[in-house]
C-alpha cells in the first residue's frame, strides 16, 4: 500500500483528495469544486443541525448590492460535535465569514461546501469541550 | 389427588432463606461475569478517519495520504478474482467512477463491514452475553457471546445489512464470527462488493487506554482470490460526552443526472 493507492483511481472526479475518511460521505463530494475556495461574509438566516448534513443558510450581498442566499453544506452533526460545535454554536442573525468550495454547477440558488467559519469576533467557531464519555 | 402439606413457620423461613441464597448466587455470578469483561466504555472512532466540519477532509493531514480501507470499493489492495473485479468494474461503469452517487437512495449508514472502517464514531456496549456495536447512523451489530451458534441454515434466514454475528472472549480479546451479510454495496454504494457468502472473522482488543486494535479477515471465494486482512484501530472520539442518535430528517441532497445538488430549504 502506498500513497499512489489513494490517488490513482481512474474516473473518480476528486480522486486527488479522496482518501480514507474523505470519501466516506453520505453522498459523492464530486458536486463541489475542491480546486476553488471562495470567501463569503454574510448574515445567518438559519442553521440546520440535522442529518445527514448540517446547513447554514447565509445571506450575502453580491457585487451589485443584491442580497442572495447561499446554502452551505457541512458534515453531519456527529462530525461537528467532535470539532466542538453544538446546535447553538451558530444562531440566526450571526455575522459570519466563511470559506467554501462552491458547487461546480451554480444555479439560481447558490451553494457550496463550508470549509471553515469565523465569527464576528474574528475567531473560528467551535469550542472543544475536552469532555468524552 | 394432591396432598397439601402445611408450611410451618420454620419451613417457610428455610424456603425463604434458600431462595434468597439462590438469588444472591445469581447476582454474584452476574457481577463476576461483568468483572471479567474489559472496559470498552466511551465513544470511539476509527483512527485516521476524523474529519473537519465539512465532513470530508481529515483533521490529520497525514491521513489524507492514507490508502482507502479494504472495506471500500476504491481500495486497490483487495485481491479480487475475475468475478469480483467484474463487479467492481460494473459499479464503476454504471456510476462513471463515482459510486457515491448510488447513495441518493438514502442509505442511512455504512452497513457492515464498512462501518468498522468509517468515520462515524462507535460505542461498544459490552455485556457478558452480548456485545452491541452501534454508531449514530443506526448501524447496529449484536455479537452474541452466550455460546449460541449462528442462525440455523435450515430456517432460511436471508442475509442482512449487518449480518449474523456470534463471538467469544479469549482473555480480553473479543473474537467475532460473522456470516449472512448482504452484498455491502447494495446498501452503501462505496462499499466493497463482497458476496453474500462472505465470511468475516474479527479480533478486537483494548491495547492501551486510548486504543482498541484488531483485525478483520474476509474470506469470500466468490469474489476474492484469497482471504484478505483489514487492520482495525480505534481511538477516543474528541468532544463526545454523549452520542446523539437521530434519523435523516433533512435530506437536501438531490441529483441532476450528473452531480448531487443542494436542494432549496423548505423554510
């Protein structure tokens, strides 16, 4: 077994990054353009702490000043929980700056995969509890 | 005709004391049986599979270069025979190399054996007569350790997603024998497509306070040229002071014929 093992599977759109844990998702991640990272700043309309994915609905103003809503997909609650997130980590009205991998095919409704989120205080969201069962 | 013998107070006391002694003996045996078991309490996660909040990228960058586990169709370390390779090729051709799209059918978990290598944390509930392995996606394995055999073949039980497991303890090692597992890719598109005749043998042991290790041997002449071993290792899951179980109440994943999509929220 070697590194090539996890990088050379033919036909897999994201084979360059899909290894071990990366590929074990509820659905294929090929929908996201992992070569692109986009930064957005906006206001949270709603945070969905749900299976199979959590979502942040972020209201963002575009270059023309028009407000548009982005659907930002995250991992399942159990993955966020391990990173110190809890259902109340994000609240409606919070100001966030997020980095995302956008959908490869953006339609009228924008979306992407949320990679990290910074709160209004400039700190990454999520606070490790240090507690385990 | 029955004969009634009146219980004298002395006889009644003797019976009561005898019953109490039996009950205490059973309780003592129960306590002793638990005391012989290792402590696998806590929430555990397969080492190297911990992911960031995107649910995809490993928290340990080194894990990004790790090979796929041999329970996944992407693994290049599975000794497929011609029939097994043909199954893999068929899956890949049908999904354009992206078998994860098959999960738009809504599989709620990984199924066995993939769940033993996946990123979903697990709990091992160890009792004398059974060990329960469960993850938040409702993947559930019951491993009977009370001496029973597998389900009788003559009763005709069909394969299931998690199979039929029996086991026993060798000192502090749990030895598990599993059969009757439905083709894993039938439930989870990215699972290695072993046959329903596959035989799985596992050994698991807590080797350190923060580590459970073991191996799984897969024997499946229908798809493999030889038995294959999968290394297993689990570490405590961070920040998991409790496990929260829930169903899929908000599946916003669609499919446009080429890629998955994010559907607009209902509200």
